[in-house]
């Protein structure tokens, strides 16, 4: 049986309404899986903020902004699951931490000197 015939056979096994519902279900599941997968990136931002805060050569305010940024994005990505009716449009303002960190790395980050070991 050629592959084209097998695909046509499966398409006729269900009605078009069933196929449309199944495609919509799969598209929605990919969106939710992507949202949950980005929670790991949000955790990364919080941990990066903690590391930047503890380092001595990057301004501490950038670490605070990165930790706030990761927390804000995490709240925003978990909103459909934890509190679906809440309006949290203001949380997108927390993303300025990433912007400031990127600008600092571009403008000043290349001038960082390695710390010397004190013996």
C-alpha cells in the first residue's frame, strides 16, 4: 500500500469535524507545552540575577532587575494555570531587566578584567 493511499485512508476514517477538533487540540497543546517549557528559562533568569547580584564586577541593580524580570515572566507564563481570570498586562514591564543587562554587556561588559588571586 503506497503512503499516499494510507494517508487518504486515515483521512476518510474520521469525519472532517473530528479531524478539525483534533488539529485544534494539538495546536493548543503545543502552545501550553511551550509556555510550561519557558518556565525553565524564567528560572534561569532568576538564578542569573542572583549570580549577577553576588558578583563584584557587575552592578547589583542589574542582578535585582534580572531576578524581578524572571519572576515576572514566570508569573505571566503560569497565569493560565494558576489564575486564569487575572489581568496581568503590567508584568511585561519587568522585562526591562533583560534590556539593561544586554546594554550593559554591550557597552561595559567587554572591559571586565579577570579578578586576580590574592595569595
